[in-house]
C-alpha cells in the first residue's frame, strides 16, 4: 500500500520530518511518499497561507503520476481536505481530524497544543466543521512558530508540555493532541512527561488511512465529494502554468 | 466611497451582472468596481473550485492598485473570506454572511435557495462557521447550474420560486435568501411571487460594507485576522508568475 | 428617510444622547426622531423594567402619528422587539442584534461590556434567541448603573475599557460591543484605548435600518410577525387610558 | 398553602376553567386562587399580546394583597415569568416550563400541541430559553384559536388528537404536552385516544409549585431574579393609573 | 402512596439516611420504602460501579413484591434509569434529573457540587442525556469520597460550601444542587451558609414522584420505554442465581 | 496482537459470526478471540438488556485470563464501554463509536440503519455522548429483530438497503453505517446495492484497535477512566457467584 503524505508548506526539511514520522507509524508493507507543494508559504500560520496551501496540495497531488492508495494531508487545522476529496478516488485523511478521532477513543476530553495563538481559531473552526469539537476541552498555543519546531527538541518539548499540563489540570483534558504536522515524532516524549496519552496527527492519519484502505472504504461520491463537474478552469493545475522561480517575502 | 466587488469565478459576464446588482444597491456617492480573478473556474460548484477561487480572489485584490474602502466577496458559500481579512485593511464582507445577517433581522427563520444540490453542504458549512445557522430553516437547491442562471430569467425565477414556496410552507422559513452571486437582481421578482422578503447577498453585502465604512469600522487585527507574518511565499502572488494563457477542461 | 429611535426608559436626557448618537451615524438625508416612552422606569436594569419597557415602546410608537421608514429599539438586551415587529409595517432593528451582527463581520469573536452584572443574563438570553451567541466570547459588566453612564465620561470609559481589555486578553474577544444604549458615542474613545474595533449598537442599528430601507426590505409578515389578529384588548394603547401623573419609587 | 394561578388574558371564563383545572390537580390543603389581569387582550396569540400580558400579570399579582405561597403563570409560551420572579418572594412556575419538565421525566421526547401556527415560534423560543428544547420533538398547531378552545369539547379534542398522533408517529414524540392554558382538563381524554401520557401545564405547574413550597425552596435572589433596584417608575403599577373602562378592537 | 427509594450502593446505613431524607420530604400519606441492592459496590464512584448499580437496582426492584406507586433511583449521575423505566409500570424518577428540573425553576443557572472529581464526567453525561445541561453552570467536586459523607457533618458541609461559593461567584450559578444521594438532608445547612437555594435530589425526586402519581402520569410505553420484548435472559434476575456471600475488594 | 471481541448477548452463533467478521478485517498477525458473556439476554433490544450486557461484558473480560492487546465491545448503541475502560489497561473500542469515526472520514453525513425502532434512541444517545452526532443524518430502523439478522441474507440485505436508500435520498446521508453487531459482513453487499460506502462497526473497531495498539496508545487513566478505587463489591465478578443454569423468559 502506498500513502502520499503531503506537507502543506514548501519547507522540504519539514516534509522529510513528517515523512519520517509517517513511516515510523506505518505498518510493514506500507510505503510512505512525502510530497512538498510547488508553491506557497514556507510555513502556514494563518488563513491566507492556509488557503494557498489548500490549492497547492491539490495541485501537488494531481502532479503525482504514480498509483497510490490514500492521501494524508499533513497540516493541522488547515483548509483544503474537502477539495482533495473531490479530486481523488482514494481516501483522504487530514491530520487534524485523524488526531481528534483517535483522541476521542482514549479519553473523555482532549486538548490540542499548537504553535501560535493565531492558529487557534483555524483549529477550532476545523474541529467544528469536522463535528469533532464537543469533546475538545481546549486548543492552546505553545507560542512557538512553525519553523521553530525544527529547533532544539528539548525546548520544543518543554513549551508543549507546559501547555499540556495546564490543559490536563485546568481544562479537564485527559488526552493531548499535537497541533502541528511539524510536531510529528514528539508524542512519546510528551506522553512520558505528562502521563497522558499523546496523539500525533501524522501517525494517526497514517493508521486511519491504512484502516480505510484495508477495509476497502473510499470517500463517498454521492454528493459533497463527487468529482468536479467538467468545466473550463483557467491556468489549472497552477503549477503547470507557473514559472517556479519567483517568491515574495 | 469605493467598494471592490470580486467575483469568484472567471466568467466576465457574471462579474458584470454582479457589479450591476451591487451598483443598484449602492448609495449615491458609492463607486462599485467589479473584479474578475485572473485564474480559476468559470463557475464554482464545489470545494475544489471554491478553494481555487479563495486564492484567486486574494490574488486579484492584491493586484488592484487603486485605493478602496471595502471589499465584497461575491460568491455564495465559498471559501476564502478569512484570508482576505488578513490581507486587507479595509472591511471585507462575504455575500453569504451579509444575506444571512439581514435575513435574521426580517423574520424568525430564513431559507437559502441555491443552485445545485452539491452546493448545499458548502453553504451549510459557511453558515455554521459564521454562527449563522441557528435561524436557517433549510438550504434548498433549485437544480440550476451556476451558468444556467444567465439563461432565460423567467425559467430561473420559476425554479427558485418553486423551492422558496416549499421552504415557506414546509420548513418554517419566513424569509428567502438567494444562494448564488449570479442571482443578483432577481430578489424583487421572487418577493412578488412568494410574498416573503427576499434577500440578495450582493446587495446586502454592499449595504453592510457601506455601513461599516460609514461607521469607521474595520476588521479587527487583534488575532485571527492580523496581517500574515513576514515569510517566504513561493510564487506569490500567483498571477505574477502565471502565464495567463492556459486552461484545462 | 425618517427613523424612529425609541428609548426604553423614561429619562429624557438619555433619549437625547441616544438620538444624538443615532444622528451622528445616520447618512445625509436620514432624519432621526428620538422618542421617550410615556410610562415605565427611568432606567431598565432587570426583567420587570424591561417587560414594562417592551409595552411602553410599542405604546409610544403607536402614538407617533407621522410617517416613518424604520424603528430602532434602543435598549440593549431588552424585551419587546418581536411585538413591535408585529405592530409595525416598517423594519424594526434592535440595538442588541444590530451590534452583534456588525461585530460578527469584524472578528472571530466579540464580547459585550454592559452595565450591571444583573443585566448579563438578559443580554445572554437575547443573543441566544437572536441566534447570535455562537461568536460571543463573553458578556461582562462594568459595574456601572445605567444612569451612572451620564456621569463623567472619563470614569465611564475607564470602567468599560477595564472589562474590554480583559475580554480581549482572557476571553478571546477580538471586537467589543457596547452593551447599553446609554453608551452611545463612546465607541471611538474605547477603540483608541483598546486597539480593537468597538461597535455601538445605536449607530449599528441606524445603519442596518438604513440598509433595509434602502433595499426595500421589510419585516416578513408570513407567520411570526404577522399583524395581531383583531380582538378586544382592554385599555390599549395604555397611554390613552393612563393618567400620566403617577409614579412609584 | 395558597397558590395564585394567573391567567394571561382578560377572559374571565377562561380564568375560571384554568382555576378549575388547577384546583383539580391540587393536593388537599392547597387553595387555588384564580386571577384575571386588569388590562390586556382577551386572548394571547402573538408577541404583542404576550408582552402586554407579561406586564398585566405582574400588575395583577402586585394588586393581590393577601398572603400566598406560590404563583403559577398560566399562559403557554408567553413572556413574563422572569419579571414576576424578580417581583415576588414566593416561587413562580410557568406552565410551559412545568409541562416540559414533567414530560421529560416520562419519555425520551415530547411534542407540544398548541393553538395557532403563529404561536409555535413563541413556544419554541420559550423552550429554548428555558433549556427545555433538546427533548422536544416538535411543536404542532391544532389550528384552533385560543377562544375556540371554549367551544364543543369533542371538536377541540379531535383537533388536538390529530396533531398528537402525527407527533407520535412522525416526529418521534412519546409524550404529548397541551400547549395552551385553555386546554386545561383535556389531558385524560387525549391520553385515552392516543395511548401516550399527556401533560397539562396548569396541573403540572400546580404540582411543581406545591413541590417547591413543600421543600421550602424559593426563587434564587442571587443575581438574575434579585428584587428590582429602587427607582422611579412612571405610572406603575399601571392598573392604579388606568381608567379601566376603555378597550380597543 | 408508596414510593420505593432505591440506593445504588450496598451500604445499608446510606440507604437509611437516604430513606430518612426522602421521608422528610414526603407529603403526609406517602410511605417511603428504602431498598438496598443485593450486590454491587459499597459506594459508586465510577462507571464500573455505576453500571453494576444499574443492574442491581433493576434486580432489587423486581424482587420487591408489594405494590408501589413510584420508584426513585437515589444515585447522582448514575446509569440505569432507562432500564428501570422499561421494567416498571410506575413512574421512575432519578435524583439527578429531579434536582436539575427543580433547580431550573429557581434560577438562571445551577451548579452541582459532588463528591470526587472522577464523578464529574458521569454527572455531565447524565445531564447531557437528560437535556438538562444548558442551564448547568458547572459541576464541581468537593473532594470527598461517597463514604466520607457519613463522617462529621460540619466537615462535610464546609467542603460543599467551599465549592458552592466558588460556583456562585465564578461560574454564574444562582442555585446549588447537591450532587450525591448521600448528601440528603444537608440542603438547609448549605442554603443558610451560601444564601442561595440548595436542591437535594432525593427530596426533589420524592416530590416529583408524588406529582406524577398525583396527576396519574406514568412512563410512556410508546417506544423507548416499552416493556422488554419476551426473550431468554440467562441468570436473570441475577439475585435469584447469586450466592449472596461473596465479595471482592 | 490479540484482540478480544466481546459479544453483548449470549447467543453463541452470533459471537461466532461477529468473530468471523472481525477476523476478516484484521491484519495478518492479529488474532481475534470471540467472547460470549456468561449471563444476560440472547439479544439486546432495549435498555434493560443493554445494562445487563454492560455488566456481563465487564464480567466476561475479567474472566479472560490470557494476555491481550485490545478489547472490542461488539454491541451497537449499547451501554458499558466507560466501565470497561476503567477496568482494563488495553484500549477499548466500541463498535458504535468506531463506525461513526470512520464514516465521518468518508462523507459529509452518515446514517445508521439498525434493527428495531426501539433501538434508535439508544443509538442516538450513544452518538450524543460520544460527540459523534453532528454529522449523523439519521438513525433508521429496518424493522428486523436482532436474531432475525441470522436469517436469509437476501431478506436482511433488502430490508437494510430499503432504509439506506431513503437515508441517502431524503436525509442527506452520504455514508451508511450498519447499526448492529449482527450485521457484520453485510457491508459489501449493501455498498454494491446503494453506491455509497458502508461501514461495518465490527470491522471498523478492529482496525481502530489495531491502530491504537500499533501507535502504543492506551486509554487515558487521568480521570474518567482511572482504575476503580479499591472497595468492597458484593458478589463481583458476578459470574463467580452465579449458578449458571438459570434463565428466565
């Protein structure tokens, strides 16, 4: 089974760390392919970048020309999974949803610890849309920017643990969800420090993707995620029309 | 006062009919500028096209280099307003939200009549996110595709009236909302036929934009809609990097 | 266009300050008429007074015998708008609803800062009924009685700012709503101090009333707000039967 | 123990039939006093009349100068109980709430069968405010006006049974609530016809009032229902200032 | 009238104190019978024990072979009332529901003060299922184990008052609900200390049971609580098949 | 990895068909052990039987004295998983939750098709408690009793397909969930007939259990599901004290 794990930002090193986390979670016989979008921001920390990522992820998956069995969208609280579900036959699993689903199996309430405070509303909105918010005790920010997650591991873990402990003590959380794709692989360190189960969305999504594939289940094409109607789409897929040199700061 | 009214699809004639509807609603002294995205689908009838529109609208507004006072995003139930609110200083009003806000002032419950059945979930999700769903009696589809709205007016009105009457009779609606930017200008014809107030989102959004500008109110930059953090964004704005000739069917 | 702005209490000086705030928000060509009920409390700070105001406002509007285009009910969190909507052909806009509607266009969550703690449940209940509570972060009291709002402006502003800052910092609010008709005109001072957009319900209601009138939209008469059925109503309108001299403390 | 049962309309014969229903439900040792407001509509079938009733009920209770132990407000879905709770030391029980509370003890979901369709939103709003709507399957109208309830009993029962049966069969109701004070005493006839428990709000309220009095429980004066603050209230209580001869049609 | 009050644990002394509280609340002419399950835990402080209690209570009631008019299940936040409602003709009142229903009549919001923190989720879940949570301000734990409630009364009252005061001051509660059957009889002491009405679920349930019996109302047998279908049930009722000597620690 | 799949009724043939379905879904290397409770009903079709099953399942798992990695509770909409989570170290997955979680990944809304109408409220309540109801379009009954599922497969499939098609057409469902453990193995036949993805809870639960075990995730012991406190429990585990010969009809 081959699972595409698509980063939502253009930082290749982050794609690689996500891919590693995914591969570590995968069952024997599952191949994980990491994909980086051709355009977009080097980190998604707001709606503008997240919408760009939504399109860049669809564009990147369309450009992949080998067979695959499932797609994991590896951005936490990001836009776009609904579009991907229309475009693709294979099941699509978003890491936000995946983490919340597994967390709900493990305790009465879960809290998300994410990066910056401004990411909180995006995550809250995704959980609301996904029907996943009634057991969410809180979404807390660690204050770390996305790219800071690639810094010293102990600093990163400390910042996450601080919020996780507050969530457990003050918000009634019983499970912690790591609220950024870039936190992949930190779950066990935080679990050890807090004593609560910690769910990493990338790993969770890989397992759910494997589960769906294993059961022969695919996205329903009945209504919402039916394939796009045939129509004229100017400059689509965008990456075929973009000169890939430019960037803005 | 100058208001940018941005179509979400690339069909220029639809931009023009939206612009006309907006101009008709505007107060004396308000200039309405219609904008068409540089890329994207000729009609938005699903999530994939809607996400593309979200980015194309942001891209189009950034390319507009004259001063303006407010932006109206003229797609019903489409993605993107949150990104635009980050990018732009001026107030941003989405026609979905605008229509729902005014409808809630006019009756106990409102129903939306939109185009295709597959647009229903997008609208329901936008109303949910906007906190606008508790007085929404139903979202009904007329069965018309977006571009069919440019056909014979009486046929279009008939199809909308049919669903509006069911909404009033069976769903408990007391107000009807036109669920597509391309329905701009049909409100009075449907009001006459149904006896209920009919809200056209484009007109509603123009009035709300004028209201905000008149009161000196702008999007809060406190957290969610703070300007994007400075960072490297590959190929952004996209239209500067796209060769604008290509299209796919 | 003529808009009736009806105070909910019998304090004439407050009617005048509300009228001024309304007039300042109105477009050129809009005439604002301030009305004071013939009976009721000199300030509404609870349900008993609010119900009395509901009736006194209907009574006062019925006694107005010139033409008008819209009615603004200028009590925050007060009862009565549903009755007025039945009685009157023209659109009716309550300042609570108006403020919340505009606040929802400006940020992810808003908080209301009102007068006394005992007013909080009335406001929460009105927002719940209006379908306006899902983006309300909190309703906070400044501790000021309604009539204290007519005191030294800097003291009043200080008390409101204190709660507004807590709302922004602790409750996740991004927009502040002034939770009393008597706070009309303080919005810009508080905006300056807090850095967040501040919505004054009286001004918001005038703009929404102008918008509805401009679009030719009126209250739906389909069901909930259909005119009262013909029937015997003892002593109605009350003011025609009341000797207007009496008062109780 | 003496319980005041206050009609919300000015029709004395309806007060009497409500009083009879209340007395039939009361325990030995409970005296039921029926009160009719001094002003207001001869039937409440909408918000305007309901707000007038809210004030007239408060006014009527204040005019009662003997001791009493509890007050029952005998209007279904009417405004006003919150004001009465502020004014009065003794417990106040509204028949809408009372019926819903008992119905929730008897089955998974209940439906209300009321008079006219236009009363439905008032009842829905009261149940929402009372926190009583999550087990409400539906509110259905029998099509009968309030005063028509005083007509031939079999016709009235037939009309109610018709809707009750639809509620049981189509809406998932398991218990029926009689949605008008004027239906007092019809419960057993409808129970026999439908096979489901039928709750009469007047009887339910008497029992709940007796329960509260028996347990020494009174309305909390902590915040929401604290006594009104001392202040000038023009023409209050209204009935002392009204010449009680006038009426309008 | 005879009411069975069934303890959920096997501690006879607690059954007796519950029975006393129930008898004190009962009207003249009501006989209260206290029942102790034949098996189960000596205190219910979690789901495992609560499920066992659900079955033990059904079993105990089935073994009671005298006539009775109503059953009170005297465990706060415990499982089982739905099963009992299927098995029994007479009305069944759970003390959690009873307390919440009466509390909702007395104030805008109520808080529950219970025993251990781990009981909080059970109570929250029961209130959610019962449709009783929208006016619940909080569920707070006193830190006392169930059997500690049988210790020095002043210590117990102190621990409850401490949380009650926090609920009133910080959570917006206006009424306090005693969140354990073993707290029966402490209501007045806590009322005196806090100034807010205090509802004891056992007393409340007795009054509601009397009310239902007095009105001739029984559990609906329409669907959810219809009698169990005839079928083979191995070892049921359990107590007839259990050797009643064994216990585990 | 060894997964215990526990039937909730005492019908051995149903345990075997559930075990087969589970084994078919399991990955190579996963051993599935089917367990039948020692007491309880031969089918669970209501709350009384379901509570008995809750206890019997806990009892049965405690009696299993070999090592295992996860437990699947194979009753749809049944009580008990919270107790099992307290008793057991290994992850516990309920088939109701499992099916809903996977269904939510596959489409905008799902419907459950279950056995008898009286099972509907149990399922609705479990989905509500599990935080899984916001994307549930409907719970429909096929009219088949649990044991009838062991009859002619085509009859069973027909009855389920009839309701599934109504759910897809009238309720807005896009995914179908099989609402009884005894329907295990019918998913592909119904998928073929309806064109929508069909989720079998037993298979789903096995996959989720494998996922949790694979990721080293266990039930949180932080609060709700902490091990029961040490205490005296009369006759527990029940099966050690029961003479296993008796049954009642």
